[in-house]
């Protein structure tokens, strides 16, 4: 038996596995499953043995010797009953141990003994002169052979161990009778058993294949799950690294921007103005790169939510025309933007960002020809198209371009071409707005990017004019700056001082409270960096300072002091925490005009 159990574990090399052959790595698991199915079917088989043996005894009573009949029936019952403890012992086995050889051997042996007992009936109860009883005996024995095929075919050794001793004695008896009819019936019985063996072998192969496929699929799922977990961890590690690196890079860049802003306010000579303008341009370029990282982080964190309003599409296209006309002329290509009279329901800032990124990419990668922005009507939708005559994108790479940091034509990583985040931002914004983005492109024939938006009928548009913030409104206000970086504190003092603000600097909440108590005045605005030293956050610093003045003054509760949070963070958790606080959030590196506008809004509320 052992040799048969090993025969399917041979060579499985080659491009395809043969049916019924078990890979060596799965052999124990497959055999264990085969044996498990045998024991699972055992109790119904024993019930059939009890019932059929009783019916046989009743039918044969008076036709054969009673002692013989009693011995045979008792043998069936004793053997069947003895197999019940075997079944119970198998149920109580240690499932972690691979003991399929031993349990398979026990089952094959008990099947052989059962086959011997039933085969004995084919000898003891063979009555050639009683056609009715002979037919009944044949039907019972061959029925047992057929029944064993359904219950034992999953494991061929057990099936063979039963049907050979069960069916052969009756077949031999038929062949020994000197009558042609009996001889033919004997041959037919042998053929019938042979067909059952063939069917059993086919069934076992199919059964083994199903187990192997299931186990291989389970291993594949486990491998894929493991790889997915590794990929998630790698992505999280990348995000943590980018968040940390982004914060550390933003700090000196933020300080540089503050000093440049202060220098601009105090500049008097034209030559110095020129140097300041060039420095500002470099700072703004760096800010653009850092802002791309920030935008991706904010979108992934889910802290950006669209503000959907009815918007004139023509206004967005005109904004794009104004922004990129000069850039396209400098590069020597034509730029056309065809306006539209229709409106759409969208977040105008986000949709304009999508168009800006697409047009910027189109101009960047078009060396000759033109870039066109226009609209097409498609049922109740409006399709905004950005077409270019650039080099085009191979079909197999058209999905890759929406991945972070992926650039097709920038192997040297020229930073003037960005970080490769523009289309990744487009993809995320389009999903957020539910505005599908598609691309058509062929190498040498340019590209077409399409954005589908809802189409609303034309209407009159009256633009709103927002008054520009005045520097005079900031004159004399008290500003508390809490930041653990000396350079940033000094830069903020210089910049805010140039706007006429009175500035108090602190490196922590404890330091801020100490200075405010000593100076005996309350700030009009608090500006706090999100990440301070020793694990303290700017949110905690703001609350600590507010707590100093959260008392009753003349029986009236004081209004909370307005506050601004500055951050160089890009990690999702920190961005969500700041957003939940409700404080205005400004990202480093900070442009002075943005800070000034925010201060203006807070002091005029």
C-alpha cells in the first residue's frame, strides 16, 4: 500500500503538471485530505452494511444453513461495529500531525476485511438452482461494489482493497458453473468490476487535482496577501519618509521666504530689486515642488473636500488662457483656448487645477506645433479637451503616467519638469469630483486628455470683486509667534514687523505663557508651528495661551484669541488632526502674501 501511496509523488517538473500527480510540497496535505474524506463517509457506509446484511439474512433464511447465515451476519455486525472506535479515534487525532499513512493503512485494512466478509456471501449463498435468490445475491454484491465506488473512490487503495475480495468470489463461482449463461455472467461481472476500477482511478485524479488547485490557490492568496502587506508597509514607510523629509526641507525654505519678503519691503535700489526678484523666483519654484508633495498628501489624507457650485466653464478656460499664453509664446508654440457658454457643477478651484496641470504638461512636452483647450457636447455632459502635438504616449504606458513620480521623458530627473506628480493629482481630483479623465495618444501624433463634467445651460455671470487686504489694518496688532526654529522666529519677526505688527516670539507654550505674564498683555493673533519640540504641538500651545485669557472680564466671557497653524507636515494623520481643530492652516514654505491675507481676515472678523 505504501508504494502506491508514493507513486503520485514523483517527478513533476516541466511546464505543466500531469493530472493526478501531486506536487511534492503538497503531498502530505493532499493525502491527509484524501484520508479525511474516507473517514467522513464511513458512518453512512456502516449503516448500509447493517441494513443490507439484515435484509440478506431474512431473504436467505431457510435456503441456506442457519448456522452459516448467523455466522456471516454476526461477522458483518462485529466488523462494522469494530470500525466505529476507529472512526472516533480518527476524530480525536492530533490535527497538527501529518499521520495520514497510519490512518490510511488502518482504513485500507478494515476495508479489506469488510470486502472479505461480503465476498464470503458470494461463496456461501451461491445457489445456482434458485434463479431468484441468485439474482438477489448478485444484485447485493454488485450493489456493494457500486456503493464503494462512490464512498471510497477518492482513495484508490481503499477501494481496491474492498471490491476485489467482495466481487471476485461471486464472479469466480459464475465462471466455474458449466453453463454458457453462467460463464457469460461471470465475465460480465469481472468487466463490471474493472469498469468500477477505471471510474475510481479517474475520480481519484479529479479529486486530487481539485485538492491541489485549492491548496495552490490558498498558497497563492497567502503569498499575495503577504506581498500586499509588504507593499502597504513600503508605501507607509515612503509616506513617513516623505513627511519627515518634507517637514525638514520646508523649515529653512519657509525661513528663506520670510526673509525675502522682508527684504522686498525694505528694498530701495533697482539692482537689489532685481536680485530679490530672482531669489523670489527660485523660492517660488521650490515652493511649487514642495506644494505638489503636499497636495498629494492632502488628497490621500482625505482632508480636501470639494465645494460644489454652479460654475461658468468659460471663466475657467479664460483663466487658463491668461496664465499660459506667455509661457507658450516663450517656448515658441501656439496656445489656443476656445471658451464655452455652458456652465457646470463642480469645485471651480479643483477643476481649474486639473486643467492647469494638463495644460502645463502639454506645453512642457510639446516642442513644436500647438496646444488647444476646447469643449465638446456629449449628451448631458460637457467634455473639456486638452490637445497637444507633442511626442505622444505609447498605449502600454498610458496608465503609468497617472502614478506618482512617473515621468516618461525625464530620465535625467530635470527638476524644471517637476516631480511627476501633476497627473497623479489630476487623477485624484477627478475621482474626488466624479469627473472622469481619459487619455488618447499615439507616438508621433500627440495626445488628447478629456475631462467629463455635468453640462448646465448658459446663464449670466456677474463676477464678485474681493477687496485687496490693506497693510494698514495690521498696524499695531499684537502677534504671538510660537516656533521652535530660531531662523523662522527671526524671519517672522522681521516680516511681521515690516507690516507694523508688534511681535512676541516663543519656542514653546511654556515659554509663551511666561513671556505673556511678564509683559502683561494679550495677543490679538497667535501663529504657531504644528510640530514643536518634546512632542508638543502647536494646537496644544494655542490652547495653553487661550487658557490664560479664558476667564470672565467684567462678567462677560472673553472671545477666544484667533490663531493660525503653520505646518510643514504632509503625513495624513497630522493633516487630519489640524483640519479637525478648525484653525486656519497654512503650509510651509509660506508666501508672505498668503500670511498677510489670512491675518487680515482674522483681524477684521
